[in-house]
């Protein structure tokens, strides 16, 4: 099963009290700078350490791939439904602890710190 979630800096969407407005902004206005933010790289590494058997590059089968930019981190996940639930829950919990928001497009939900 394939799944993806975005971890973004809460300051980017904190001005929007409605999730719909935040989704709109992220979809059309979040720029890609090509610069990897150190704190997001560190966060991705911490998540991957919790699931060391999942490769962080595209392979045939299960994987957990981070794509990192200046203001956001996209996790692409391919795993069993049970694993995905566990991974996404950990990402939400750890991201919120660090002040990041998590956008889950499949559930149409934003988890804010």
C-alpha cells in the first residue's frame, strides 16, 4: 500500500485557522528552493531509525523515502496497512513534538502542534 504525508513548518500555515485555507496555500504557494534544511534532515533520519528495515530509496517492495526541502519534508511510504498506520502515527507524534505540522492528504487532515 502506498501512502504519503508532508511535514511542514507550522509557521507556514499557522495564520490559517481553517484547514481548507492551509491546504490551498500549501498546494499552490509553497515554493521549492532545492535547499535541504538541517532540522528536517535530522527529523527524517530519526524517523528512519525507528524503521531501519525500510529502505530510504525506491526499491521493489516496501520503502520509506524522504524528500526534503527548506520548508517541508515529504515521506513516501510503501508498506503494509498496519506498518503505514504505525509509521504515520510516529511521524505525527514526533513532528508535533518538534513544532512541525503534518498534512495527511488521504485523510484530508492537518495535525498541528
